[in-house]
C-alpha cells in the first residue's frame, strides 16, 4: 500500500526540466550511447572548441571523453550566470554551527572566487598544480574549489576530521605545493584544524610551499613565517587580488578537474582523478533529472562537501543549474535536530538531499523530544547511501511530505562521480527495496565471478559492473595507473567492464537490488568506510591481538559500526572501560573520529574461514543478539 502511494505521488509530480515524455525519449536515445552523449554535451555544455570524437578507446581502459574539445569549466559552472538575472540570486546560503550566517549571490560568489584565484596565481599556483583543501563546510571551501577551477589547478578536498597521520600519508602521495585550511572548526564543538595540519606536515616527507589559513574562529594558531599566510590578508591585498590580468583558462576535455581520496581495503592512499568535461556533463545532466531545479528553489544537501555527493550534488551540479544552495556547517543528529526545522522554515527549503541516518535522527528527535513542526515548503526529498527502513520511510512520507510530495532513492558511487540509478520525479515507479533502474545513458551488468560470465536473469547474485559508456567515471589513480587497471576494470569478451565493488541482483522488472559490498568497504551514513583500515588502526593498541569490524542496522540508530577485539593477554574487567577509551583514541589518532565504531566489544577469538578471512556474517548475528 505504501509503495503504491509513493509511486502515485511521484508520478503526479509536475516536472519543469525535461517532461516525462522527454525522459522516456532519453532512454530510447541512450540505446546509442555515443549519439546520446554527443547530443546532450552540445545542449548542456558551452565549448570553446567542439570535440572531434565523443569517446577515444585507443588506450582502453583509460578512456578519454570528448577528445579534441576545449572547454572553460569555470564559465560553465559560474560565469554563465552573470549574463542573466541569476547573477543577483543567492548562490550560497550558509548557516554555521554557531548560528552565524552568510549569503553569497552568484555575482558576489564570482567576485570572491576571482579574488582568491588571483591570489593563488600570484603565489605561483599554475595549471595542473595540486591544492590540498582541509576545512569544514564553510563558504571558503567552495570558494577555494572554484578558485582552483578558475586557474586550472587540481583541488584535493580531504575531510577535516581525519587524523594528522592520514593527512600526512596523502600529502606524500599527491605532493601538493599548496594547502588551504581553516584555523578551527565548530562542527560538534570547537576543534583545532591548523594544529593538525602542522602535525601532518611534520610527519610527512613532503613539505608544501604555502599553507593558507581561513580564520573560522578567534583562536590563535601558530603561523610559520614565509610558509603560512592568512586567507583574509591575501584577498584584501590589492596586489594579490587584482583579477584584471587573470586570463581565462581553457581545459582539454580530458584534463583533470579534481582528485578525491576514498576509503579502500588497500594499505596505501588511493587518490581518484576526475577529468573535467565528462564529469561536468554527467553531474549537470543527472542533477537536472533527479532534482528538477526551479527558479525559486532552496536546495539543501547534507552531504559533506569533501565527499563525492558533496562535490557533485552539493556544489557543481546545483551551481551549474543556477540553484540557491543551502550549506549547514555541522551534521544533523538527534541533539541538534531542531536546526533542521529552523533552517527549513527560515529559508523555505524546497529540495532536501540526505541519508537515512540523518532522517532517522530527525524522526527519533521528533518522537522522543517532541520537537516536531509541520513544514510546508519541502517539495522533494532524495535519500541514498544506505537502505531506508519501512518505518522511517512511512514516517517521512507522512510527517514531512504529508503524503503529497515525493521521496526518491538515489544510488551513487564515488568512483563513478555521481548517481548511477534513481527514482526520477514525475516519471519513475518507486520501490525502496531496489535502487530503481539506471539513469539514461548508464549501462549496468551483473557478472558471475565464478562462472566468469554475464548474468542475464533475475534473482541471481553477481558483481555489479558498468560499461565503458559512463563519462563521469574516475580516469585514473594518482601514482597508480596499474592499480587503477587491476582494481576497477575487468576484461570481458572484447572489451572492459568497470567494477563498482557492489554486489547486486536483478528484480523481476530488472531494476537493481543491492546485496552488499563485494570488498570490505561499506557505506555508513553516506560515508565510505574501510573495515580493514579501521581494524589495522585498532591493532596498533598494545593490548589488541586481533580485531574485526562489521556494520549492523540498529532500529534506533540506523547503520552503525561494531568492533570486536581479541586481547593479547588477559586483563581485568575493571580495565575494560579504560581500554575502550584508549582504543577509541587510537582510532582517532590513526584515522580520525569519523570512523569510530558505535560499540567496541571484547571476545576470546574471531570466527574465520579456512583461508583466514573474517566471517563477518557470523559476527553480525552475534552482534544483533547481544
């Protein structure tokens, strides 16, 4: 009954961008992928020089999209809006954790970005140079990203909660000459950021030329002479911010736009490289399809900007569409859930993209703390990153959307740069037991690793793979071309398929049903979490001989991590609490608090298979019964 209501409401949604008939036409046109991407690339992107070929397969699997083409990404993202009424529209509406507030129009965002781009250029940043960005969700984060795009630099945004050890490893891997960070963060509580950066540089073998510091708080920090510079000093110095001599930068279609580091079961960092034209085309097209932007929308994505959903659907997609983007510095949880209602009411949020974990926090706060308020502005909720429970789905549909507005599911993949499948508002049937069918232009396959053959029937589990016709897929791994080929591509028949790492099966209507990760990486609260990385950190505690990490779905808290530890020697139970605290501190020191398990349990042994692999399904059963 609920599924029928969800579908009826979704199909009654009135689209502004692409009618349901046009969406249907996209699917038919996309049967010829090359022709389809040729068409939409010419309609959606502005080219300095038209490309000669849509897809160059000469160095497969290192595919190049729109070869021979030249494009100005900054124009396509921001400058184009200065030639219309959009220039006076709010581009960024920012709410800080401490209730501070800033609003940037498209014109003022352009001006601030040009100032910083000019300052970076005067400091010596050139096209292709890497700029490492390490700060919370503040406007200067987006300005820094855009400034890099303006001058052709490659930005590398890394989540500010990760440890100095993780940061140092990535500095040595990508060797950026420039770091942009904040002095502090107010997420949760005031935290030191610049001191962590200093510690990272001390631990790293590679030393950057400059560290530019955004003053988020009044907290004093050490500034190393000549190396460290204040952001506000740079953008207020006319010698640095005069943009009149800043020439437009054009990219070859396959030039890198940015890098991002993702969780992996490998020991070494894995920096994914995304090229400009294919990535921008897909995030713009998929954003128009899924979020159907309207002139009066206020769009709020709770994804941290450092993640791919934050890049694609929190920054680049909505900016290309001329949206007003709402950014909240902190993470919504049960303790601050009133901020959800406050922000939605004040700014009349119309589109809300989040995770089931955050929605569950809002529901629990409403039920336990009696903070629920009716919201009249929300027209669409999109969710993804993990499975949503029936109870939560029904509550959101009834209490937030009043059974009149749609809620849709999105399946996205970090390595693919964005969404691969989704319920399209105004078009799709909605069934949250699957992730819908792939978006137009995306071809998926199920592959049986044992039989080494494609699966064509429903109900049989296999490895989910993508065809080469996916323009937004990462194009390489930093310092790891051989690794890129071996990890992500499988030779099948006479071509290559891209391995998503997800297991899946086809439903009877051939929509995608995810069955879990094929590797030991999970999506928790929209974040990529590597079990082996956490286990390695736990085992650095002197009392821990072995460790295993699993995820379970808790009715109250949603998806959560649980760690099982085996001691190297017997200890008294009176020391258990202290040991848990020490293990948590070890994890924070080695990786960061973002991957802290919700529970740490002690056991005499871990269940393992004959080849030594951890039997995680058995541990899940144990955890759910404890």
